[in-house]
């Protein structure tokens, strides 16, 4: 890790906050100052996403079918869990995961309470995210990028935080290899914005190579004490570091 560049200005990106009742998509569409990667990089990344996602789905089909069978055997159907999230430019989409919870009232602050035995293994190694390869083929996600947020979370983001919407959300990302769910939300968002400002093929390759080692270590599946950090209404932003390049 080296200090080899000036800290990116956190003011770069969109201007203002969401007005009450205004959808994130309209804000992003009306603001042309959102920091965006170059078209060459975006095209190269999209091609790599499609090729790698398609190959993984084809070669991993037996494993995906086995996971589906184990889920049904333990807790019945459905196999998949679908949820509305917000993607690039504030555009909503439906994310797909392997279902890891039993039926019952879900407590976001204590997500481990309803996790099945199969689900615990899937979460431990990030395998519950594999169906999102389909989201990648549909152009809604990327292999690498900030994790997609819920609509009510995006509605509270300020100008600095909304810069994370300038790229497609990812299955893994800069924040994931730095702590995953163990990180407080302000730190996750800070790392996501840093990625948007510095994304490159080399950084993406580093994140992809680092992800399996991080997952094997079993870090960050949940927050401290098995509870994920609450999403704050307002976020204080520490200065962006410049020592995170591989």
C-alpha cells in the first residue's frame, strides 16, 4: 500500500440532496456531474463480465443444481430469494440470491437468527450470491463494484454518497475485501466512493483475486456479535485515503 496520489475531492460527483419524494433515478438522470469511468474501461469491463459470468454459469451448473437441491431438502421452496435493489444511475432492479433464511419475521439487525444450516455455509463462502451472475448477464450488475443498496437506503444518500451509483453494483468489491458486513456503513460507503474514483482493470483484477482468500478466511459474514451495523440516517465522511491501491 502506497501513498502515491492526491486524495480525491469528496465534492466531485452529484450536487445537492434528494428532494422529498424524488426518486434516485431522476436525480441521477438530471445531474451530469456524476463521476463516471471512461467508455473504454466500461466497455472492456462489460465484455469481461459477460464472458466470465457465462463461463461460470455453464461450468458451475452442477454445483448450482446441488445447492438448489440441498436448499429444497432442508427447508423446501423457494430456492431463490428476490429483492428490489438500486443499480447504476439509481435504476431499480431485482437481485437474485439463493435463499438462506427460514420463513419468519426477518430482523435485519440479527440476520443469523433465521439462517438455515445450508444457508450458513452458503453465506460463509459467499455462495448465496452466485445467482447474481444472471443479473450480470442482464446488464444490471458487474463482477466488481459497490454492493447494491435497498431503495430506502439510497433515498437517504447525500451528494458524496451517491457517487457510488455511477457504476454497476458488483458481486464483490473494494469494501467487501476490506471487511464486508463487519464494516460500519460510513466506512463501506467511503470505500465504495474511493473505488468509483479509482476503478481500473488492474484494480478489478486485484479485487477478484483477493476475494476468494477473504471468503475462505470467513471474515465479515456478520457484524460484531452476529448483528449487522444499522444503516445511518446521516453519514459523517472521514477523509478519503490514498493508500488503498494494490
